[in-house]
C-alpha cells in the first residue's frame, strides 16, 4: 500500500525543530546559546562559580545560600538567521526550474523572558523558584516559496528548496525550577533543585507524494507540484529533571563551582495534518485536500527527543577590597575590584543520534488526496559526532564600587556536525560567542544590559547529503517510502545576535 506520510523530513524538522524545544538550557547543548540571565550572558556564560542572583535556582542552586531576599526579571531578544543553498540531486525542479542561490529564514526577533526569586529562610539556607524557557535560538520560519525564472525566463514563485527539511518550527517551552541552597560552612555550599518542564511544538515541512525516478543523465528533480505539506502539533506537559550544585571557596580569592543538570526527553503526543497537492505550478498554495490524524483518533503522533546531560565546572578568581566582609556576605559589585571566571562544560550531545516519530498501525492515518497513510516509523537520524566539551571565559571590572560594573566574555564549542547530515533546523558546527555588558545599581535595584553575537562555521557537503525525504511509494528503492536521492545536499550557514535586559531587586 502507498504510504505517503509525513515526512522523514517533517520529522527531521520536527525532530530537529523540536529539538529546538526540549533541550535543557545549557550553552553546550548544540541547540542553545550561553544561558539566559543578563549577567551571565554578558560574561559569556561563565557564571557557575559566581551564581549570586536568583537565577542560580536553575544554573547552580548552591548559590542560593547566603543570598538576601530578592527577585529578578530578564528578557532576551534573539535575532537568528539560518541560510541554505541547495546543491546536488534535486537542485532542479521537475519543471526544469533551477532553484535560486540562497534562501534564509525570515522570522523576526523573538523574546525569551525569565523570572526568578529567592527567599532567605535563614543565613545558611536559601530557597529559589524560577520560570524560564531554555536558551534556544528560537522559532524558525522559512518562506514557502522563492522567486526564480521559469524555463521561458519569466520570473515566478516556486516552492522553496529547503522545504523537505523545514518550513517552520514554533512553540512554547518553560522550565519551572524549585531549588534550595545550604551553606555547610562559610566556605562550602551545596544545592539541589527539581525541574518541571512543559512544552508544545508546531513543526512543518514538505513530503514527496510520489516516487521520483532517475533521469537518463543520472540526475533527479524535485516533484514540486505533487508535494504534500505536513505539520505536527505535539505536547508534553511533564518533562522532569534535577539540578545539583556545589560552591567552594578554598581561598579568599578563589571560588569553585560545579553543576550537574539532567532532564528527561521531550516525549510528546499530538496530531498530524497533511495538505496534498499543496503547491501549484506557480508555487502558490492551491486548494489542497486536508487530512488530520484527529479524524482517526486523538494524539496519534508520538514524538520523542533526547535531553542531553550537562556537567559544568568553573573557577572564579576575584580580588576582594581591603574591607570586604566574610565570604557568605559578599556582594561582588561592592566588595570586589574585579573577577575572572573560566568554566569547562561537558554535554552529552551524542544523545542526538536520532529522534523518534511514530504513528500507530491501527487506526491508520489516511493522507487524503494521495491514497496513502502515515508510516508507523518515521524516525529521523541526526548522527552528531559525539559529546561536547566547551569553554567559557568572562569577568567583571567594578568601575564605581557599589554603583557601576562593566563585563565581557566569550565561549567556544567544537564541531560535532557530520556534513552529510546538515539541516537548516540544527547546525552543530564550531560555534564561537562574544559578549559584553554592564550593571548599574540604583538604590536596591540592579539594572543590567548585555549583548552577545554567535558565529557558526558554515558547513558545505558539496551536494553529497544523506537525508532522504518521504516518498509515497511503498516499493521505492533502496528505501521504501523514502526519496531515491538526498534532499539536504548543499550549504548551511547560521548566525545569531542576542540582546538582554535584566533587573534584580533585593529586599
């Protein structure tokens, strides 16, 4: 039977896109930038050994011990750009139209808010609560069509070349964390917290409804007119996790921090919607036949994506002023001349080998307008090279003690991307971030600003990709229900700029 389904591409979009969802908010997760929090961002994410604000609830709960009552609000604005240039098989459409050079995502700036509070139960014990999304680059939206000349040289609109990989990923993810930190001695603090994550994601891409055969010259062409638009809407309201942290001060000038964060995978259920014959010859959405898995039963799409384990170790050297108080009571803006922190982090990115997307054998999910049904197994391979060890360096200089500080930092993550598996929704090439910021104290409120720019190495597989689109041909070779040629041949580039504004009040 023909199984037109939902694309391994949709899935890939899903998987990668949803990967855009459930990753825990740690900088070495390949889906994230250096964590939220304006102060941390301005220091290039080097903060695990400082951890002196309410967001320590999530990033190092040992830092809650010794903090005064307080609350913080941070808003990051993410400006992310992803571009794809198609090459190799399928870079020409069945109509003979050649795809234009580069197509880029066009989603506007996206806000990521975070709120946190800390309550000093006693001098040695602090309890914190935070609500924040992961530090993801955010939603991605590519144009459904691009402008290109047809075979007669007349400019027109045609389906975009990355559509089998991703058209759109969007949604909402929040982690609510309740933590406590306790000072066993003034020089040794510990902390732990429980994370409750919840997420909903909407992901879309295109599938091939018919199998495409090789042309006499050995080439393949994308079958644009018969493509199916597919989207999933999946939800997981309970993604549990834990965070544990340690802070030690073996010297008056040296703080050491350690944080371990583990969170369950995103494991969501929801519906699949398909629109057959979506693009007409002009590349404009026509009058598609719409099918929805909810007609067969509720929540028949099952999607799962790993959440990598994250471990971070940091060392912070700071120069106290002559009249600095005991360790547990120090306020860096008042009591330090400057500080410099170096963090090393390990993230188990090898967990991103594949993402699971499954549909039941019964009841079947009909893909209306094609005579096919959703396949039972639409898992997506990622095949990242392995785990990641990242580096963070940052620090503050107190320009006006108790009033004004400036800061800067940077971070580095090595390449774990296999070029043959590149995708517009996830690029795990070498990444470098640079940042800066400032802190101004007005009475009992600290106002902070930060900016970060993230640079990715461009990855070009020369047209030799290995990601296949879903085909409507159950007898397709060499892989049933998959295109005979890869659809991710070409080049992917990415860059991001993040601006952040935060305020913390102490009571």
